[in-house]
C-alpha cells in the first residue's frame, strides 16, 4: 500500500515538495498573512541523554559554560 504523507505520522523530507511548488502564494486558499508579534517567544526543549549528554557536559566544561549555554550557542549559529 502506498504511503500518504498527509496522514503518515512520520512524513519524510521531500514528501510535500510537488504540492508546495504548485501553490500560488497569492491564493488565499493556501496562504494567510498575519502581522508579526514582536513580543512572541519560542521555547525549545532539547533532551540529550547517554553518550551525547556526556559529550555535551565535556564540551561545556572545556568552554567554561553550562550545557544549556552550549546548546543555545549552537542553535543561534545554526
């Protein structure tokens, strides 16, 4: 049976490329424009465990930082 990316719990990169390429950005059926909120905030929750957590702790110690500071810097530079 063929996978349907619209209902698949784990869509893959590229699954919607053809659809997105066909969307007219001026068509109100597909695009809604809203004013931005300068007071909006985004919270990311990052869970690191096992060997990755140990490496993160080691990297933070070498930098004289907390693990959260290292992750924040990585996200800002991404």
